[in-house]
């Protein structure tokens, strides 16, 4: 199955917020996701379609044991420069498990991440 990523829409925000507030012990993750949505930087919902619309990797910043269950791996993200590089910065190949070859660039993070103060 090939996965296409679509931007979260305004009607998704309340459900995403409620899910995150129930899933995490502190409101930080929910606040981050809300800010990403409001800033227009959120890509969250995965929808199975015929192609991956040019998206080859999905990145997450989170708990390795949790996201590892879905195939995210820090080793895949390791060659991308990021202020969050390490075990909690992971990537998932979206096109049949293929990872793009060639020079890796900087993983650019939405401005909402800077507001976390970490």
C-alpha cells in the first residue's frame, strides 16, 4: 500500500486536540499540534491512495517505543540535520520502504517547534 499525506484541515483540529490531550500526560504535545495547525504547518492525517503525491518520508519527533510500532526509525532520519537529531527524531519511508538516496539536507521544522522552548 502506498500512502499519501494530506494537510490537516480546520475541521480536524478539535478531534486532534482531544486525542492528544487524552494520549499524553501534559498539554505540551496538544499545544504544539494546535500551533502547527494554526500556522498552516501541520501535515497529520494519512490517507491510503494510489500514489504518495511526491512525499517520500514522514518525520516525527517523539517516543521511540511508541512511534517504532508504526515503522518510524531514528536510523532513517539520522542523515538529516536537525536541532532535534537523536533517538527521538525518526522517519518512515512512505513509498514501499524506499529511502531516497543522495545528499541529505536539513530537516526544517515549523516555527511552532521553536516556541516549545527546548
